[in-house]
């Protein structure tokens, strides 16, 4: 199979740069195997956090300790069972003895056709946690001082009022100096205080926010998230498992119409009887981090030109298809196809036109298969199609795969009209005719490993080329 080391190395460097600058890694979790997969670049980032250069994931799990491992597994199991997104902060001790904190975020995704799992990001938030701890410590000191003053009723009321006023002024000064939004709300979620940072982030003055309901600050999806969290809190309290502090991430509305992401850390305020009388918390803008997380996922598993899965993600989905095929006793098909007459187009009109042809071919391929199937780009003019859930009967499965392969062959043989926009030149339309040589292999369960399946499909593809191109050939095991 033709290599595309240049493209892969560029993608790898881009991913490495984003992770090094943004400090964000990517992971996927297979609930059937109860195993987490990390791309190579993410393993490097995790190794830098744990301080162990080898076997990053094993070192990380060891650094978590028994309690941390059990907590992480419980969160993964709950998110899988209840189809929830989640964030969990994990404390760990690195190999150099330094404490660290890792934010583990995830949501349910399709890991492979017919297989649900979890995917998400991780990042080192040790410094953020230290700042939060300092902030809480200062607030606790102020509250203790204030409580001490109020407890002493021997002083005159005027002195008490002045002390309270001084402490409130001190509190406001502190909230103005931090980069995060500090807020308070009553028990019905109407805002009673918000720090000036909110105006710098969202554009609203404090008098435009105070007295308004918190939901007016959020998108519809954000409101649904908060309602879900409040329902979970009520159930947890009934079960005697309530956690006073909760952390979640939602989008916030800005005065100019923009949307920004904010990570909210909230705690309830209770009276002497334990009844919630309000809430207070800190909101940190995370828009840039979210964008970096999206870039990490794209560069780790998708081709930047066609937006199709790359060979790394395809390899993972092929492994999953083998497991699913074994479990369901149904055949799968892997097709390797190479675009005919691609090099002459590149030589005559340049790489810009060649890229347009690859993008159009990707769109046509996706239109030929089901949502549960996978179309991937291997680099250059080579694509791979993975078809799942075929018949348990091999001849019937081969016939089903043949119908799809013929549909692809006809679709890719239709004329191309490529509209090119050269910088500082008049746009032009390039007409081109192409076709595809398709090699396919049928497999069932673990009768063969991924390397053999790729090798067989690739051999069949070269047989199609030798037969005159614009042809389909199935691998003959005999």
C-alpha cells in the first residue's frame, strides 16, 4: 500500500505543536474492552505530566492510586450507562513526588459503526487548582474574620457595620483582581452579585445582570445541562451522596451576540437547617481551550483536506469491526481504491486542482455508503471503505459488497467539473474524467488480523489496475 509519510508527519507535527502549546491530550474509551486508547502525541503529553517517559498510561494509572483509579472507572461506567458527558478532576502524584491535578473530560461518541463508546480530552490543571485554593483560602480567612466580628456582640453596631463594609470592599477588590467571574445567586437562581470581570468577557454591566435569572446568561443547551445537574443533585441528596461542589461547562451569551464557553464551579449556600438558600461560584472562560480540544481531535484522527478519518482512526475502527463481526456473526468488507489518472491532472493543473478532485471524490464516496460505514483517506489518491453488518453467509456477503463497490465505481467515473479560484487570477473550471481501481476483501471475526486484511485488499486493488483500471477485484483466498 502506498505510503504518505510526508502528510502524516505534517499532521503529527501540527498535533504535537497544538498539544505542547495548549496542553490538551485526546483519548477514547471502549466500554466492551474497558480500555482507553491514546494517540502517540497524547501519550507524550501524559508522560510530561506524570514525569515518566515510558508507558505513560500505566504510569498515570499508578500515580492515581487505588482511589483515583476506582473513581475514574466509576465515572466512565456511569457516563456509558447514562449517555452523559462528564468532567472529573483527578489528583495524582508524579514520579518526582510532585502533586498534580488532571481534568478528564468526555462524552459519548460512535467509536465504530454500531459501537458506542466515550471520547474526550485531558489537560493539566494543577496551576488552576492552586489559584482556586488560594482564592478559597483568602475567602475563608475573610469569612472567619467577619464571623469573629459578628460573634462579638459587645461592640457597637456602628463598628460592626463599618467592619462588614470594609470586608465587603476587600472582597470586591479581590474579585476585581482575578481573571475569573465570581458570582452569587439566590435559591431561585436570580443573580445577587457578579464581579466586574463578567463585563469584560460578555459585555454586560453588573446592573444589567443583577436580579435577572441565571438562565438568561446561557444557551438552550446550557440551560438543559444545568437542569440535568440540578436533578442529579436532588437525587444524590435523596440517596445521601450529594457532593457540595460541582463543575460543569456550558456556553454563555454575550451582549454582542457572541457565544463563549465557561467552566462553572458552583457550591450551594445552606442555612442552619441545611436548606439551600443560594449558590455561589466561579466561572472561567474556556473558549480557546475548547477550540484547541477540537483541533487536537481533528489532527489526531482526521485527514485535514477531506475531513475523512485518517489511517490511525481507520485502524481503530477496523479492530472494532473485527470484534463486532465475531460477536454478531456477520461478515465485513474492506475496500482499497486508487483514483486512476490522478497524477496527470496534478501535473497539468497543479496541486490545487488535485486537492479539489480529492475533496469531490470524498463527497461521492460518502454518498455511496451508509452512516454506519466508514470512508477514510490513506493519503495521496488512495481511499479505504469499511462496510459492516453484511450477511453471515459468505457468498451473500460478497454479493452485497459487490453491489456497493459497483455503486462506488460508477459514481467515481462520472465527469468532474472542478471550479478553481487562483489568487489574483480569474476563476476557471477544469473538466476531468477519472475512475477508480477497487480491491476488496470479505472477512469474518478474527479469522485474520488487520495487517492481513489490508494486505489482501491492497493486492486485489493492484489486480484491478492490471486488468485495465476502472475495475473491481475481490481477494481470492485460494
